């Protein structure tokens, strides 16, 4: 029989006992919530309906939700993700998901897959925090959780298989020698000048080009189409050199990199009036393009926030646009399609930049109206050839 905490808010429990408690929740067809706390760390909350898992909540649950919904729900666009990111109230987030489900923008199986993936990540976090330190785990069972009403509309997943998968992922993470590193960490480029002196492999260059201070290791793994362990191991040598730092919280680019900041200033040259724009959430990639472009005497505008790109294009009227394919909130495909729907921009050459140089990517880029395609990291010779082709001849 499950015990409900009335006098004591949280009760101490070890990891093995927690697994037993989860099994008891399943067998007892429990409806309500289980709250976990590790020392003073923010709590984790798991919601159950008849012994099955629904949506979990943790300190970084919004980031987890956006990542997994992008992965499993292709019909959603940037405005849907924005509404989830901006909404801090847990119940309102549930209501948004219910609305999207009712509109047919999310299929029930897609949402179930997303729920399973987020729960797996949260359970991994709990397991890791318990294993790598002397953290005291405590719990509380809530049988009258008001969120139970809203989750009755959402799909649920089986707890045993999710827990088994989380344990397998943790074991693999340990075997890779990564036990002390959370996959929720945010890589930050600390010394870009030292980074430029490093001899990087192609996968390392790809990963570095995607770092923007607001993408976690988990996000970078999806964007680069690599395993999380692989991404982390590629970055570790640079962490040891002090070139890159792992932060527990997202840290946007420093404001002194003005040409790629959210306010996006323009580097100009009096000799030539051609303006070349680059939309890329990576400071290293944008700096590399600016160096070559400005050395040729062209004006340059760098934009790190894809949501602001269209307005800046309308204001500054670029002659050529370089567009990163993989960006948070709005990707290169979506932004290119918006450019082609804008009368004053529809004839501007758009060159897609991506580390995923596959036939499918090229075909999809052409379908949304891209003019050309360059693989990252972009070589100086290839960049100048594109400029010659699309700017000098305009």
C-alpha cells in the first residue's frame, strides 16, 4: 500500500528503494504525483495515471520538452515552441499541449514518444545525481495533485521500460568515462582566439560551429546527428585546454561580439555597396565568414537570432544571404521559405550552410527556395567562389 505524506513533507529514500517505489506505483495503478528532491537541488516531479507515466517536470523541463517535441512532432513550428518556452506555469504548458493535440498538430503516438523520451532523460538525471555524489534523495507522494485532471487527456507510457532504458543509458555513459559530466551541460567558447589555433577534426569543427552558449550537449547531439557521448568526448580535450567550458546554465554570447549579437550591427566598407548577411547561431562560424567577406571590402551583417533575421533583411536589403541550416526555434528551411514569400527578398540569393551535407538536405533546401549549398566548415576558396558567382554578377 502506498503511503501518503501528511506530517512529513519529504521522506528519505535511496535509489534502490526508489525503483521499488516506482514498481509499487505501477502495480497499485496509482494516480497522482511523485516528487523527488536531492539535497537542495530543485525537485523532480513525475505525474501518474493508473500507474503509468505522464508528463514529468524538473528544473530544465522546458528545454527538454522543446528538444523532444522538435524531434518527434514535425508539424510544430517556431511559434508553438515559443509559446511553450514563454509559458512558465506547468498547467498552462499542459493546456498548450492538449490544444495542439486537439488541432491535430501533434499525433497521440508522437506525444507519447516525446513523453517517454523526456521521462527517460529526467530519470537519467536522478540516477546520475544519486550515483556521482553523496546526495540525499527524498520523496513525497501526492494523491490529490490538481495536475492529475489535465493529464487525463494526454497519453501515458509504461514506467518499467522507461526506467530500464534510463539505467542502460547511464551504464553506457559510465563506460564512456563520462560519469562526472551531465548531458544537460551547456558548452561555452571561452577563448575563441586560442580555438582558432587548434587543429580540429571535421566532427569537432562541426560541433564547435553549433555552439552558441544556449544549446546543451543533448541539443548539440541531435543537431550534429551524433551520439551525446561522442559529442562530449570530442569537446573534452578542448575543455581541458580551457578553450571551452561546460556551464550548468545557458550563457548567451558576450555582448562584445557586436556583429553577431541579438541587436546585430553592420560592418561596412565605403569601397563597395554589396551587403552580405549571415544568419548563424555560432560565433565562430560567423566570425570566420566576416573575416573573409570584410577583407574583400564588402559590407557584412551577422545575425544570431533567426527570429529577428527577416525584419533586419527588410531594413538592410542584403545582396546575398548565408543561412545556417540547424538553429534553435527556427531552422534554415523555415527561414528560407519565409524569405521566398517576401516580395522584396524573393530574388536575393540564399546559400544554405550546414554540416549535414546529404542528398536529402540538398533536396529539401532546394524545395524551400535556396540558391546554393555550402558544407561546414566553409573553406575560404569556396566562400569566395560563391561571392563571385552571386554578388559580382548581380
